[in-house]
C-alpha cells in the first residue's frame, strides 16, 4: 500500500528536521547524542545501537524465542555437552536437528538478513550526521553498533582536551591592546558559550582544580599534560593525576641519577687531575720517567748545569772580594 501525501509530507518534514542537526564534531558530543539518539530509537534502530551483531542480539534478553527455537537450542546444547559422542557423530547430529528444525533455521536466516539491511541503512544515516574527520576514525567498523560506540569514545576523548583548552582560554583571557571593553566582554562571553556547548553540566570545583594544576605545568611536562587531556573527562581526577605524576617523578629521578653517574665517569676527579699533573714535568710538561720526580731528565740536567754555573760565579766573586 502506497503512503498518502500526508504521510509523505510528515516523513519528509521529519527527515528535514533531522538532517538540519549539527554534525558530530569534537565539541558537541552531548548535544548531538541528545538529538540523534531519540530519533534513531523512534525509527526502530535502538537494538542496532545496543548490539554490534545479530548473534549478540540473539543471546540477549531482547530476543524473544518461540517454543520451537527454544527446543532447537536445547537439543544443540545437549549434543555439544555429550562427551560420549565423537566430533564426527556430533556433526551428524547437528545436521539431523537442523533438518528437523528447518523452519527455525529459515526464520533466523530471514531475521539476520533483515538485521543486516537495517544495519546498512543505519550506517548511511550516521555518515550523514558526522563530520568527515570523525567518520574516518570510526566508519571502517563492521557494524553500525560498533561505529556508534567508536564515535562516542572518539568524541569524548577529544572533548576532554577541547574542554581543558577552552578553560585555559577562559581563565587566561586578557584584554588586548586597542581592544575596547565591549569587545573584550564579548570575547569572554563567546568562550563561555563554547564551554556550555561542550557539555550542559558545568565544571565542578574538582575539575577546576585539576585544570589549574595541568595548565601550570612547565613545558618539559607537555607529554604528560597532553596524555591527561586526551582522557575522558570523568577520569581526570586528583587521584589519577597523583599516580601519573608520581610515576613521572620516579622516571625523571632515575634519568637524572643515570646522567649524574655518566658525568662522574666521564669527568676525572680532583685526585686524578693531580695525579695526571704529577706525571708531567713542571717546566716543559713532558712525561716523567718516574711518577715521584718533578722534572724530566732533560730539564733536570739543565737545572744542574744552571746551579753549577751560579755556584761557580759565587766562588769567583768571593775570590775577587778577598783580593781587594
């Protein structure tokens, strides 16, 4: 039966309303889910959001079994649990009950086919309401349910960093030179509006404390800061930061100790310097024949000759004095 014009118009209006929703990006996960999820549930995709495959749906409480299906599953379970049967015998029994319960197999095959068709449609709907860069991160998943979960995880992980970044802009915002008071006020209000769009729930005091600690870290700690910013917001807590900071401090102390040991090994001690100095001649710097000597053999001979000359000169001066 073809739909009436009224139904067509309502369907078109509903589609237009949904298609006008802002696409999912890193700043609007909560507002996006609030609009998209009710629409998808209303269209009959609720189970596809909950379960990532038809087999997982079948074993859940949401799948309503008939008496025939229940008997079929019980017989299969009994064959599987029977240890007296060999693998070949079990295969034969499986073929027998599948032939006996052919109607059950046909029913489930049709249900799985319908599931896959709806899953494919849901993928198309999600692709139309997700930014391209977000879809590239999740669109390769096998089912719409997996894509839905991946999108939420990806957006929430990035949302934490965006939230912290916006808080940084908010608390560190200052009036620029030549900026009027009205423009400065509008700039701060815009940041506050973006914070509200990220999540309706405003940050509590503990989140502000965590933000203040992270924003005050030195540049050498950028790596651990970014790692915490990428965590989901509900996991950014003082207790979590204490554990990560303690591990980082231990790593840094160990690195500093190793560097200090290397420097001590590379740089000779004062005694080594003195020992090396004692091994050189005090005059020419040449190598000594013996460590307890101060002069090399050449300088020692020169010194002896100089002393002899001085002694000779002194004797001659004394003779001259006596002659007078």
